[in-house]
């Protein structure tokens, strides 16, 4: 697949997962309405809406103030400040970073985001903020030291694409959905302690075998709901990573630059300690490091915020091959 | 009943016409802005060149030809009129700068000089910015042209006074030719 096909396919898959997610929330809510609220629920999904409203609160708060919190917690320093204290060699590297960010902003046709340096020896980078015009890009010192100009350009293009694709907004919606599912599941479990009597009433009023089967399915769904929500959220996150790789390649027209950067980053086994795992979905590589992907086998991949490095590199190489034909 | 249907139909057509007109105007402005961005980056490059030439002049005294070629190309580029002329003269400037950077590689004193390194970084940054500004212009111009050519907008685009934007192309046939690499001898 060339990079435009990959972009299209990733966008389509994101929406399919999101639809599945909303359907799952509605299923949980429908059961909640039936068993706890009764006929009062009617056609309006009361439970789902209440849970979604509550789940959105913290997501929206972090949407508007999250970037400052993230930059603060990673001890990020504005690039001008870092340049003032730097040696001549470092100054050159910082100037290079400054230029590369300018270049990618021009290629994307976006306002130039402020750039920050994170004092961490592990190579990594992340974007944060709400979208074009309200975003920042941060890179670690380790990244500046290990990558050459071409690789750095690939990484910045990936981060610029997270901004251009509104991935922060996407992951905010996902966080609200995860929160809503967790709340519903929590309420349902609490409800079982004191709500048993009312449920017996409803059984008397009928529903029959279909009702019982729905109840059992719903009960099972409630139990695994928080886990399943997490799996769905990470599926979205991995899709957005592939998409940012493909959009980044569109900006540089050089997928191999990012591919070789990913190889270099992957070779650094250390986790990025300065970056909180809550920001993982906006990083170039999982800040947990390779430990997150190696050893666990197939199941650990379900909870990974990033696709396996080898798969990302293979997808980028495929783009380069398609592009040269 | 028929009147109502007709009314709805006309309403839909008007909404569609307004929406596609506004979309085309938005794209046309982006195309114009993209074109100006290229000029901004070219101007930056013109401003940077005297600094670079001064920084390397001392160490590269006997490469005078290369240095004068750069300055001459810059002077010519400053007098360019119209896109086609500018494309040709800026292309010549790009080539002479490339030669200068390649020659500079042969001077260890230059390669280790921090000021020169910084200037080289500035120069490759500027070259890239010019390139990416052109790339963005072509991307947005292609979007604009596609928006005009798809059905059914193509029926109205001409009437509303929209013309396809010209894409930026390499003018020199030599720039486009793929260099031939001979692996049989060595």
C-alpha cells in the first residue's frame, strides 16, 4: 500500500473501532437501564448518557489543560532557554531541531508549534495540545544526540502529523468513552449489592428466556467491560500511530528517514522515565521501552499503545517501495 | 405538492452551490498563500548567502570561481521577473550553492569551524524550507484543481470564474534526469 492508501485505511479502521466502542457503551447502558431503572428508561439511554457525561468531565479538563501539565511533569524546557545554556556543539543540534520543526510546519501548512527539550537520555519525542495552533512538540536530549538530521526530520514529521490529525482530540474522546464504561460497570456492580430485590420484580414481569440470556450476556460484559474498553482504546491508539507514520511520510516524502530513526530508537532499550505513561499515545515510541513489547507474546500486544516497531518499519519500507515505482 | 418538491430541490441546489463556492474560494486563497510562502523562503535564502560566502572566503581563497558563481547567481535571482524566470534563476542558484557545499567538504579547517557548521546548517535548512514550501504549494494546488474537476462541481467551477492553479515544476531537463550510475568499473 502506498502512503495515501495507508492513510485512508487507518482512518477507516479508526472509525470502525470507534463505532464498536460506542455500540459497546450503548449495550452496557441498555442493560443498566433495563435492570436498574426499569421502564422509566424508555427510548432514552439514561445510563449511557449519565455515564458518558460524568466520564467526559475529567477528559475535557485534561483536554484544555493537559498540555501544560504534561510539559511540567516531564520537566520540559523551552528550546530558547536550552540554547542559552548549551555548548557550541549542542547549539548546532538545537538549531538543527529548530530548523527541522520549521521545515515540517511549512510542509504541513501549519503554524509552527513551540518546541521543548526534555532532559532524559532515552531517545523519545511527543506532541501535546489540542490541535494546530494550540500544540507543542517536545523531544528528549537523548533523541537529539542519537539521531542525524534526516532521522530527526522523520520523527518531527510524525509528531507534526499527530497535531495535524487532531489525535489529542481523538484520544480525549476515547478517554471519555473509557471513563464512561468504567463508571457504568462500577455502578452496576454496586447496584447488585442493594438492587437485587428490584431485579426479581422485573423477572416476574416476564421477558422470558430472551431476557435471561440478555441478562447473562450483560453480566459477563459488565465484568470484562473495563478491560475491554482499555483494549479498544489501545486499538485506536495503535491505528493513530500507523496513521501518523504515513502522514509523516507524506510531509517528508522520505519514509526511510523515519524508518531508520525508529530502528535507532528501538535499539535504545531503556524506558523514558521523564515521560508519564499517560502521554504514551502521543510519543514516537512507547515510553515504557521495549520491555512493553518483548516477552509477553500475543496478549501483551493488546494493551500496547504502539504497534510493534518491526511492523511500523515494514509499513514505512513498503511506502518507500511503492513511492519509487 | 409539486411546488413543495421543486422548492426543496432549489433549496438543495442553492446550499450546494454556496458550499462549493466557499470551499473553492478557501482553497484558492490557500494556494495564493502557498505561493507567497515560497517567496518568503527564497528571500530568506538570498539574505543568508552573503554571510555564508564571507565566512568561507578566508579558508577557500583559491576557490574564487565557486564563490563568485554563487554571488552572481544570487544577483541574477534577485532581478528575476515572473514565476518561470524565477524558477530558472533560483534553480541556477541552488546548483551553485550545492557545488559550494560540496567543495567546502574538502577543507578540514572549514568542517571543524563552528560558525561555518552553523551556517551550513542554516543553508541546508533554508534549501529544505524552499523545497517544502514548493511541496506544500503543489499539494494544495492539486487539491484545488481536484475540487474543481470532480463532478458535479466541474459544471459550475468555470462559470464561477475558477481556473486551475499551475503546479510548480522543475524547468531544467537536467535536474529531472536521473543520474546514471555505472557500477561495472572499479
